C-alpha cells in the first residue's frame, strides 16, 4: 500500500469504523474489494470498495497537515 497525506472528496470519515492507522491499512490490504483506505489521527477508518463507487477524487495534502491519510493498493 502507498500512504500519502490527503483527503477523499465527499467521503465522511465519521461513518467508518474506529481502527488504528495500521489496522485500517491491513484491513484494506486483506480485502479483495478494497481499493483504498482513508483514515485520520482520531482513528476513524473508511475502506472504499471498488464496486461501491464510480469515481474517487483524492486531494493530496501536505506533510504540514498530518491529520488525514489515504492509502492505495499498489
């Protein structure tokens, strides 16, 4: 997985589960349908499945704002 600082446009992190960043990434990696994990430093985790969306927009953030992360399968 490739992890960057960033946000997924239109995604609501509070609708996800509470997991550590490492567990959030591991859950996505072990799921066949997950294409990316979106998480923050408050342990909100949202795994996005490829069959649930038509378009995903990710806005890359800077390392100065270390609050939200996006991890892509590669």
